[in-house]
C-alpha cells in the first residue's frame, strides 16, 4: 500500500507543478486516503505518526488547491492546458476530461465538425457512454457538426444513437452547420473542453486484434492540445 501512496502522490505533485490543478486535486485526495488507510493498519507508533503527518500535509495542499480552483471558477478565470504528444497513450476521454463529468451535469453541448464517418460516430458514442455512466442527472445531449454529403449513413448512425439514448431517458438532438470549424464540449456545470482535433485525436489501430481497440487509454494519439476552462454562468442554448 505504501508504494501505491508514493506513486499517486508523486503524480499529484507533477500535475501540481504543471498547473494541472484539477488532476492534481483528485490525485492528492486519492493519495491522502491511501495514507489514512496505512495509518489505520499500522501498529508501530513512529510509522503511524509519520504517515499521519504526511497525510495532513498533503490534505492541506489539496484544500488550498480546492479553494484556489473555486475562487478562479467564480471569477471566470480558471484555465488549464495540456498538450497531447504524437504517439503518446493514456489519453482516453475519461482520462482527459472525465473528472468534469459528474452528477451536476444535466446537459452537454458538443460542437465538432467531424462527427461524420463511422469511426467518428463511434467516438461520439464513446463520449455518450462515459457521460451516461458518470452524469446521473443527465437529460440532454446536443450535437452541432457538418453534413457529410458523401456518406449517406451519417444521419442513420446519429438517428440510431438518438433512439438508444431515449431508452436511457436522455434526449439527443443533432444539427448541421456549413461553416463550423471550432471544436468544443460545453457542460451545464460550467466546464468547457476545447480539443484542437475534436474527438478524433486517436491514431488508427494497427490491426483488429491489438491493444487500444477497446481501451482508448492504450491507443496512440495524434498531437493536439486540450484547453479546459470554466464559465461561471453558462447558458443553456437549448432552453
């Protein structure tokens, strides 16, 4: 258990130094919980005191981070940026922005010009799966994309997703724009995720039975940037 705490807290400090504060906060909290579990199981007084002090120090840092993030959110100033390197792994949707999907999210607005081909529509399904799992009060997802005049199956795929989401009591609407360029995911809790390449930042797999086919954390990525910021008063464009 001790090596696990060291690994998690080392990662927390790395994220802290890179100003990836929301990631760092989650890791600090996870690491502190591991340390507290060690304290409960340790009988030796000196070790118990050592780990208690460590837990207290990291908890204080976590609380400071939480206050900092909250204050910046209220001011509409919170922002963090990440560069995904070409060929790197560990960047599934859950890893990149899953921490912002929670019970406070009631709707999600997606703007992405490239939800057109089979694999791009699959990427959308993956995002919807993640949202359904993590957002217990989610009621609506909307998509703005560009129309594919070559692939007639685009609307069929999106209509199938609409029908399936309805069975989960989630409405899904999609519309098309001829001029859409920017990529953006807006959550009703105020978080906005901008990915340079949109959802389509994974490289094509090398085969049909290789690692990364199912688990996107194992899929090599194309180079892109991820900008995440918070807008305190996000308006529901669909209401």
